[in-house]
C-alpha cells in the first residue's frame, strides 16, 4: 500500500493530479491509515499509469473514463466500444496531421520566397504574401 505522495512519485504525477482524478471518480481511495492518511494499492498505481498514458495519447478525460469503465467491468462491455473510442481519437489525430501538413507547406513556400537579405523589409515577400493571404481570406468570408 502507498501513501498519496509515494503513489504520485511512482506514477510520475502530482498529488493534486491524483486528487483531481479522485474527484472525477477515476480513482478511489477506500483505505485509510489509523491516522487518516489515504492508502493506495498496486491496482490504483496501475490505473493511474493507465490514465497518464492515455492522456499522453491525447484522449480526453471523458474518453479515459469510458475506457476505464470498460477495463473495470469487461463483462458488460465489448471491444467494439474501445475500438470506437480509439478510432475517434485516431480520426482527430489524422485531421490534425493533415492541417499541420498544409500549414507546413505554406510556411515552406513563404520561407522559400524570401531572400533573407538584410535589406529593408518594405518589400519583404513574406509580409506581402501574408497580406495577400489575409485579403484573400477576408474576400472568401465576405462572399
């Protein structure tokens, strides 16, 4: 059994994080010492690591709570539910990647268009292209 500080250290999170997850119903603390300190089990540590890893993958707390409920009560859930949650996150990441790829291409074109010389920026191709892009965007919204 671990006290909250030990658990936080082992799971590489803060004590406040553990308390927050407790308030969200994602972790329980059913055992206390005679002095009133919360005690946590290896199962609690594993659950906390599960949450932390899922957060690293970008799952929302709502998604993580659902995955935990599936993990805790597998008799009343199917793999289909877990797969749906993962596929939803995967779709989000793929959309973000597509957007980042588009942005990366635009930034490369801006950089390539600039000579990078130390002359006055009165005629900087980057600034001109950004101005043009801003005008084009405004025109699209107006129509």
